[in-house]
C-alpha cells in the first residue's frame, strides 16, 4: 500500500509539473524581445534580429513581426551576398519571398543564381516571370546569358519549355555555328536569317554575321562586331575577335582572359585542329614560365605549325639562356659554326654575371674568326668584340679593358670613341704616360675633335704643362667659341701667370695677365680673379679698391666655408700672410658650422687647387680646422659625401679631421671600407710604413670587403697605399732619422719648402730641362710622372742644402755630385 501511495504521489507531482510548464511564460518578456529586435535592426545585426523575431512569433502571430522577420531575411541576404556567399544568400532570400510572396523578382537575386550556377532554377523563373525579369541590368542580360550557356549545356536547355525563345531558336543557332565552322557559309547565312531580331540569340547572330563578312570585307566585319550591344554577354567575345582580326597572329593573352566556354567557341570558330589546340595549351603553360628547357623544347616541337624560320630565330636567341640546347638546335636546324657556339657561351656567361669566363669565350670567338677564309670574314667584328670585352672588364679589371681597346685600335684605328675610352681608363689606373701617348695619337688622327682637345687640355693642366694647356684652350675656343671649360682654363692660366709675376715682384706684368683674364670673364664670375685683383690693389696701396674686390669675391664664393678657404689659399699662393686681408672681409664666426652643400663646394675647390697649389692646402685649411671638426659631426651625410670629404682631407694632409671623417662615416655606415682607410691613413699620417700590424690587418679586411662589394675606387685607393710599403722612392722617414739626415737641421725646412714651391709651379718642360742639366747621369725624365720628377727634385734640393746624399741613399749617390738647380723664372 505504501508503494502504491508513493506511486500516486509521483504521478500527481509529474502532472503538476507539466501543468506548470504549459502556463509559465518565457523567461524573456515580449517588450524586451521587441526592444532587442529593434536594436539589432538599427545596428545592422540582422542575424540576431532574425532570432529575436522568430522568438516573438513563437509567442504570438502578429503581422508586424512577420514583416520584421521578412526584412531581416532580406537585409541579411544582401549582407552576406556582398561577401560572395551566394548559396546562403539565395536560401535567405527564398525565406524572405515565402513571407512576402507578392515581392517583385530581384535583379540581385538573379545575379546570385548565376554566380551559384543554379541555371535550372533561373530557367524556371525566366519562363514564369517573363518580361518582369528584364526590369534590372542583370535581368536584361539574363535571357541572352542563359541562351549562350544553353549552347553548351543540355541540362539548362531542358529546363526551358519548348515554346520559350531560348529553346525554340537553339537548334537554328547551333546549325549556323556548325555550318560556319565547316566552311559552309551559305548554309550558315540561311540559318541566321531564321533568328528574329528580338531573339535572346540576337548578339550571337551579329557575331556570326561579322565573321562571315571577314572573308570578303574585313573592315565591314570589324564594323559589325562593334554593333554588339554594350553590356551584352557577347561583348567580351566580340572585343576578343576584333583583336584577333587586327593582329598578325592569335592574341593568346586576350584569349586566355575569356571564360573557358568562350575560349572553346573561338577555337571552333577559328577552325583550330588538334595540333593547333595542343599548341595553344602548351603556350598557356609556358607563357609565364621561367623554365628555359620547357620553353625551348615546346617551341622546337611545334616548329611545323609556327614555321621553321620563326622557330630558328627564336631558338637561336634562347640558346643564350639555355646553351645546353645547342645539340638539339643543330639536329633541328643544321650546323652552328664554332664562332657562333663561342658567341652563345660568352653571352650566357655575361647573363650569369661571370665576366672573366665571358671574356675567355669572346677571345676564343676571335680566334675562330681568324680561322675563317678572307672572303667571308669582316675584321670589324673582331674590333667590336674587343670593345665589348673592354666594356665588361672596365670596372672589374681595367688592365684587361686597356689591352682589349689597344688591340681593337690595331684592327680599326679610326674609332674616335675608343681613343677617348682608352685615355680615360689609363688615367683611372694612374698611368699618365700611356694616357698622354694615346691622347697624342688620337689628336694626330682627329686634330679638331672637341672632346679629344678638351681631354688633352685637362691632361696638360694636370701635368702642369700650363703653356700647352692654354694653347689647347685657345684652339678649342676657335672651334667652339662658347666652350666654357676651355674659357675657364684659359682664365686660370692667366691667373697662374699673374701669381708668378706677383711673387717675382713684377706687378705691372701681373696686371697685364689679370686684364687678359678679365676680358675673358665678361660676367665677373671668377672668384680667384677677384681675389688676386684685390691683393694686387692692396699691394699698390689702394685699400678701398682692394676692399671692394675682396668683398665681391666673398659674395661670389657664397660667403661661407668655401669663400674663406679660397681667400686663404689665394693669399698664400702669392706668398702673403693671411693677416694681409684682416678687416677687409667679414670672416666666419668661431661657432660657424658648414652645411652639407658648403662642404661639397669645399671638396670641389680642394680638387681644383690640388693641381698647382697642393703644398699650400694644409696651411689654407688649418685655420678652418675647428669649423671642419664641428661640421663633420652633423647628421645627414651619405656614403658618397664621406668618401669625397675623406679624399679631400687626404690630399690636404689634415689628419685630425680625416680621422674624425672616418670615425663618423663608420658610425653611420659600419661596413664602409673607405672609412677604415681614412682612419688608418690619418693614424700613420699618410706614411704606409708607419702602419701597425693591427692597422694593416684592418686595411686588408677593408680591401677584401671593397672587392666583394665591387667598390672599385676604394679597392684601388687601398691597393695604392699598400704598394707604398715597397715603394723604392719611399726612404722610410720616421721619428728616427736615417743616416745622412743628421745634418738636416729643422731650420732648413722653410728654405726647402720654399724651393719646392718654386719647382712645383714650374711648367713640366722647364722642370725636366733643369733636372737634366743638374743630373750627371741620363734618366728617362720625359717618361716620368710629375710626382716622380718632384721626388728627384726633392733629393737634389737636399743636396743643395748640404745633406750627404750618398749616406742617405745607402752608399755613393747614384746621381754623382749634384749640381745646383737653377732658379725658376
């Protein structure tokens, strides 16, 4: 009984719970659900809105909630369609139309069906809705799009009723296409006449009519293709056909951009056979391929279609990238000469950046040319190859380039540009004797060539052959009166003569030279001329005129670091103290800092005065050392800036500033090889034998880095410094003077420097003549560089000052008893 009672109580409990479940309201109130649904719609959270409206409709059926759910479905469908989720958008839109059955057929919905490939559903809608579908841009294109697709899709065709225009006209269009592809033009035209002007195939009909016209009237056919309606499904096809009709060959790029079915249609319309279709397939594969073997073999295997001549040219060009194909090429097209094989291998090595190997093959090609019989051989080919070798080698191994250019001139001595290139290379590798020799040969052949005359003029100026340089400048101005380079050099020559006359106390002669220079400087732009004129006026006690000229020079020079340096060096070049111009120019503030442009201008001035006033550079720059030190520590310099500044400081012997330049360069560019050179050069004050083992190791590593980075100018600079370790003219002067210099008193230094200054300014021909008279032995002085001549002169001047040359040079003097050098004029 107790068990039955318990069971009865349990049943009552379950019953009461079920009753409670039926009448208990949902946890979320209707007002809250409505508010959440409204909030979700306002904030475009349509997925949440759909859930809220569904929950509301579970509680009660209300028309406004149904409309809200329908709108949420519609908006959510549009939202996810923007993400390309066509299938999901279609399902949501179908849910919307169930709730709103009277809604118009959406153009967007038709587009989704096309994207999703639901063509049967599209066909059904098209048949049911009729003209309603043509209200939007997609709907207007839809019948034609489905008609074109139905040409290749039997399932889609079967979805249309037999009386629908797509199904009704389908067989006629297929017959027209088939007849055209088979070349039965009349049959094709007859079929096309059966297609009405309002048929969904009307643009297909226009395309076929245009193709039929092409055979007899190409321009009329092209004009008809242009009639295909804008926005038509056939528009891209018509555009591609126009391109193909105008092209000399098939436009594979335009063809590949078409959908596969349209590509197939064009291929059929062109009547391509199996071989041609295979070629098109292969062409697509190799279009963007970097596999040279694949491209080469594809073209080779299709030479029957592409044409033997075209394929031979293409494959011959391809051998440069794929030299392994030479055997296959010879089997297909015939024998390649030994010269041609070497040419291909040389070009291949060039393409790989292997220039030494390329040069080897080019030389072998020249050997093969030499073996050819005379009638079929052109020696100009040899000259052209040699010049090409020089072009390859000029940066890496300029010595090879020099040899190649010399050989090319043996074969073809009439090429002016080769002389220019050869002279330039010899100057770059610091072989002035050879540069001058080839320049003279070139001028004999081309005496009125402006470029060669300009080179010769600058070459003479560097060699301090000032009279010759001035003569060449005058010749240039006769040929080219507006040649600014020649005009400036001639002005400089007159100023140089004026300086010499000034130092000799011949002020009237100095004035004559300056007047000639002024006649050439009509626009008053030459700073040096103004300064020397001012100093001459000062020497004549005309302080007011001097102040005006120096102020003009200061303004022309920019009034900064460059102006101050140029003033200093011009004053010193006239053997005047820097104090001579005190108070006549503004000068620079002690805290002055030069900007990047000023430092660049200073570098150019140092390069200019390095020819002729080199010995005065340190004294001219020394007062500017604090400004230079401060300016070098500015940010914003490039590697080229540091390199140019460093070279200028090397030639100026400003070792403290040079070390700072190297340090700052390494701070900004830690792997700059030239910066290491500047530091080491500054530490040993330009004397290679003062290098410590650690410095030598650093410099050696820097040279290796320069070679790796193909930094030719740095590697040449370091290499030259290393060669000075074994320089026979380097007597190794150090803190401990060698035997023979014990007699060299510090008091002799000013006399020696003054004497060397006189000799430095002396024209080359005069210097050689003086040394030849003073030396008891015959030396090849004319073949020596200016620096070598000055080194010999320095030894002779030491002898004049009483130094025992025999003891200095380790034995009897090789010059014998030195004669006193005559005074320079």
